[in-house]
């Protein structure tokens, strides 16, 4: 089945079509239409062969639904070549290495890269930091301490 969505409209970057096809694929996968979802992911890769989000998602589908571990690993490796700091891929590939390949050292390496990537992102992203706010000046009239303790004046 061809969906007729392989190319981006003129003037749009390749990633736009890939993102839309990825979104459609995820929607189909959630509805249990795995074959159609896989087709959408492959169309997204035809539009943008280095689209890390799609490579990671297709890797996860290959791993968890198709039980095609070699294809899954290929997708994860391609995704990390396209974007070495892609958080979803780092996490998914770490789990894959540990649970499927039994490669605890490889998994630990992926987890460490993910942690370092996250730490660098937070350190450079002011919006991720909590904002310091000054306390509001509150003017409350409290009774004298002697009144509070019930001490006669």
C-alpha cells in the first residue's frame, strides 16, 4: 500500500514530512495497526533517512513487536549516528543491550551518556531551572507575644 506521502511539499524541509509520518505511525501503532504503523515509519525514513525519532521508534517496534533484534539494533545504531544525544534512543538501546544482548557494560555506557546529556541540557537550559522568587512582603499585625501566651499585661 502506498500512502502517497513520501515527499515534502515544495519549500518544506525533509523533516516536516518525516515528523508527520512518524506521528501517523505512532497513532496507528497505538490503535494496534502495527503493519500500517511500520509502513508509516518506513515512509518517514524515505523522506528523511537520518530522522532519529523515527529510527528509534522503528527500532522499538522491531524489538518489542516483531522480535527482530538485529533490525532493532540496526535502527538504534543508525539513530545514534544521526543524533548521538537522542534521549529516547539512548534509553531504549540501553534497555535492549541489557535485556536482549546481556551486555551490561554496553547498557551502562548508554545510561551514562544519557545522564551526561541530560545534565548538560539542564546546565545550559535556563528554562529547566527553578526560578528563584523573592518572598512577598506580608504585613500582618500579630498580637504582642504576651497576649498569645495568655500572660496578663
